[in-house]
C-alpha cells in the first residue's frame, strides 16, 4: 500500500517536532518540561474544561510546536 505525499509530509513534520523536543531535553533537561509535544487528544481534554464565555484570559507557555 503506497502512502500519499501528504501523509508522508505530515509524518515527517510530526517526527521533526518530536525530535526538537527531545533534543531540547537532551541539551537542557532542567529547563524542558516535556520530551514530546502535547497530543491533540490531551489538548482537547484540557480545553474541554475551559468556558469560552468566561472572558478570562488564556496563557500559553511553551515553544509553540505542539497542538496547544
């Protein structure tokens, strides 16, 4: 079964993101809180408790390569 170029690209990007996190952890283990990006499943669970009508600000902390 041949993989489509789009799937191949998506898998390569996912691997690159995970490799960046892992390298960051290897270089500075005391400053990196995770060795892999947050999964979309975890992001959905975290977002499910947020009330978008609350008007409260949301603070994003991190390198910005994951789904959160």
